[in-house]
């Protein structure tokens, strides 16, 4: 009996829930600002956030990852993801 294909698991930096990598949104922090890496292939170190949970887009909860720039990241997430989920 063969093994199934390996599915990489990542953790949301906000809620700490572990999910398959393809279910999470990768965020890159650059000196110019944040990049939402929908394909998960951009170079650099990234963090992951739940794209389907608006509670994970709150400024206060994003401070662990984004620090003082959490407000900027929160607005970006709500702008890009909010329309698809009826928020924002």
C-alpha cells in the first residue's frame, strides 16, 4: 500500500490554527510594505493568515507579526479579501 502525497502544514500567525498550506494566505513583509502572495511562490520569508476568517484580519491580532504596521496590513487584508466574504 503506497503513501498519499505529502501535504505541507502551516500555522496562522494570528489564531495559531494549523491548516494545509493551500488553505492559508501567505504574507510577505518588505521595506516597501506588505505583499499578499496568493500563489505562495514569491521569494522571501513569509507568514500565513486565514483568508476565510475575518477575525484573523483585525489590527490588534496582527501585531504579533506586523508590529506597528499592523493597521496597514489589516486595511490591506480587508480591502483585498473583505469583498469576497461580505465584510468590509
